[in-house]
């Protein structure tokens, strides 16, 4: 792959030059112990080949089995190497060495054969500035979203231990199975009663929201953006969505979504996968594993934060049922109590969520520009790539 590029006289080094540092405090986990400046690479799964640098804000951490760790010698810039691995020339090498077709996996022994082009320190520095600035923006986006969560929690007037209390409950047949049809003990835990009392809500999802669950039949010859659970981020954002031909869409791709709607996962274990549909995904399709809703009484941003809040998440989990695939049914979902938030607080939440999304999009664009600059340096020269990246707003 590299030979097809106009790489001129560019030099290369390989990941064979890696050194592992050991942790005195954590010798038994030294292979997975992370340090600031280490590079982590996903070895398998839907995010195969994605790479990132461990920041200084994470002094101690460990990887899992599906993530590889790279520790470079001091003369090599981890931000540049990580960005190279995220560009097409890094990914092609990882993918080529990955075993299996449907779910690729690369072994650690393959990493020493990855070839990395070598450029000047100035180019490395510009790429590092772009990546660090993007990381700062992502942290700011997360903290802004946390502020909106705090506003929701203040509105719900919930005490933190309400969702944590676990104790024994004795419930009569007439007040349990006869009313709910549920025999599982978890459903009747007092902590859920605490949450409902704390909410003190006379309204439900059914009375406050409109649910859109009509099946949409895609046209075989048209292309659609298809949103899956793995595309939903922790802060309600959507990314890495594939465009799929109608005939190739899975049978569960039957919900069409519009700008301003909120999608909420119905699958236990992924209930926190809630997202706000923006302009980019207006008219996209999502899985039937999502409930698609909106409301005339609660703005979309507040609705998103509300569903991601701990009290509502706990009630969603309580109402899940099933054996092989545990999920919350439509009836249980619609009957879940929901509180109307004060309009002024809703406006404040909307501003913070929109600001968080703006910062996140800016960060994504910076990372995308850094990747493109590395590809440009490989295909043309580093001076051209550096000037292009500086023109995109990277201030050194």
C-alpha cells in the first residue's frame, strides 16, 4: 500500500522500536498498565484499528484484552504515531494483518511490522497541537454536558442514595403479580419506590411524549445513514455512521428519524445509549432496538439529559424483562413516570447541550484535519501538509 503513494525520500521507522515501561506499584499487571503518552489501539470489534494517546489527566489505568498498548522510545512523538494509525495508511496495514473477515482481529505480534513514515519534528509538533486541542475541546464538551445533568438532578430533587439503596421487600400477590405480571424480585426493590416518590410525577412518557414506532420500508436502490447502538456516544452524540444501500440494510433498520427527535435504547445493558438527532441525521434510519420520541412540553435537549439521568436510567432498568434478549417493552416504557422540567431550566439545559455538541463537533473536525494532514504529507510533502493544517486553524 505504501509503495503506491508519492512518498519521495521519506524515511520510515517501525513499531519494532517499542519499549515497555514497568510499574513498580503494579508489576503483576505491567503489560496492561498505562502511562501518559502511551498509545492504545483497539485490536478487534466495531472500532477495530482506532488509536489514541493516554493523556496526563489519566495517571493510572489498565487496558483490556481487546486493546493493545504501544510505548514509544522518547525520540518518537506518540500523537503523530497515533494519528498515523488512524489514517488510511495506518488502518490498511492493521487491516491487512488482521485475521478473520467479518470481525477482524490483530495480534500484538503483528505490531512490530507496521511501517510508519518519518518526518520533521516541526510536523510532529503541529499534529500534536491539533490533537491536544481536540482533546481539550472534548473534555470541555463533557464537562458542559455534566452541568446540564446537574440541572436535571436539581430539578428532580433526587438524593444520590435513592438509586443505591437495596433491601428486602415483602409484597403481597394482589400488589405484585396481579397488578404487574412480574415475579422477579428485582422489580420490587424499595430503591425504585424511593425514586418514584422522589420524582413525585403525575405524568408519564405516554402523556408527555409522542412515540414513533411505525415501520419504514427502505427502497432497495436508495442509500441511507443507518444508526446502530455502537454509533451512539456517551454524551448523546452520534458518530461513525455508515451509509448503506437499502437492499443491504438489516431487517431491524425500520425506524426513520427526524431532526429534534430523541432515540432511547430499549436493550438492557445499553439503556444509556440515548442520542439527539441533529441536521446530519435528519431522515436517517435507526434500529428497532431504539424508541424514537419527542415532546411538545419538554425540549429535545432536556429530554435527552432526562433519559440519561440516573433516576430514569434506574427505572428503565427496573422495567426490563425477557430471557435471551432483556429489554423494556413499549407498555412499560410508556408508563414510566416522567417529570415536566421548568421552562427556564429547559432553556438553560438546551444551551449547554448545544454548546457541548458544538465543542464536540469542533474537536472531531480537528482530529479529522490532523489525519488528513498526515495523509497529505505521505502523498505530497510535509511542508504542504503543515501549511494546510495551519490554515485550518491550528495555532502553534
